[in-house]
C-alpha cells in the first residue's frame, strides 16, 4: 500500500498537480532566477512538498522531531543538513540565517501535551532566523467545512478555537478572510522588525498557503 502511495505521489509531482507548484510558480514570477538558503521546519520525510521547490535551493536545512523519518530525509534531501530535533527549541538555538522558511505545521494543537498549535509558536521565532530579505511559507485555516470537522473533530474543537482566538486576538476565528490574515501577519512582521513587500494566499485543501516576502526594517 505504501509503495502504491509513493508511486501515486511521484506521478502527481511529475505532473505538478499539487497546489505547492502554483505557489512556487507565483514566487518565481516575482523573483525570477533567485536561489535560496532554505529551512524546512517540520520536514517529515521531505517528499511531500519539497520536490516542488528544492531545485531553487542554494542550501537546505531540515528539522524533524521524529527520528523514524531521518533515513528517508537523508535519502530524499542529499547534501542537506538534517536535524532530528524539536524545532521550537532549535529555532532559539540556531545561528544560521535563511531566506526561504517553510513552516508546514499540523492542522491544530500538537506536541506531547498539545502545547503547540498550527504555526503560532514557530512563526514568531522564525523572524530571528531570517536574512535581510526572506520568504515565509506557512498554512492558515480561514474556516472549517463540516466534512472536515466530522472527519477530524479536534479541528475547530474548543481547544483549537480557544488557541486561535488567543493568537489572532478576536472572539470568533471560525471564519477569517484573506484580508484579515494579511493585516494580521503584516503587523506581526512589523512588530518583529520586518516590512512586508508582498503577500499572497493559495488554497491547498482545508489549509491555505500564506506566502510573504519580508524585508528587514532599518534601525
Ligand atoms: C504536517 S507534517 C509536515 C509535512 C512536510 N512539510 C512534508 O511536506 O512532508 C508535520 C511534521 O512535523 C513534525 N513535527 C511535529 N512537531 C515537531 C516539532 N516540535 N519539531 C520538529 N518537527 C515536528 C511531525 O513529526 C511531522 O513529520
């Protein structure tokens, strides 16, 4: 079964059928020919999204907490720096700077005690890891269609919604617009010393990619 899934995924990548390809195409339109020092914060095996953009890398660093993925990561990302680590802690230790950071976190609360939620803990830490200019890619969830809620009851369950409300600073996060997200993240970047050159969104499934190009503000 796993072999069939891998084969199917490879075909979809070959045909560029995943939404991440649209994201990469859009970034390349805005920054043709640019190569990046990339950081993948929740890398998994490196075979789901990275095939769409790893060719744009000058260097790749991949962080993943689950040591079961180490072998596949090394196979899928030859030459990359692979760290089996808790990214939340690694982000505080890391001294290297990047200009392409992907934070493909879980869809709701995660961690041994559900202490993390979506990208809410990692994104504020990621600003410190950015070069003068950087592209940040993470997921947002504007709303949760009923069929998703039935399949995954914790998504938009009480714990998740409470964390969302706290992070976004509003009382109801069940229906957020791209406009709301853009204002929120532009302001977050500014509080962390960056102006936003551009930002766009692209739907993936329940998750939507949020893609922003930030530039360090002069002191
Ligand atoms: C949604 S998956 C990422 C998928 C990946 N971007 C891809 O395209 O294949 C989330 C991954 O983050 C890892 N993870 C969860 N918590 C983590 C943490 N605190 N530090 C590092 N990795 C973590 C999980 O083991 C899982 O492989």
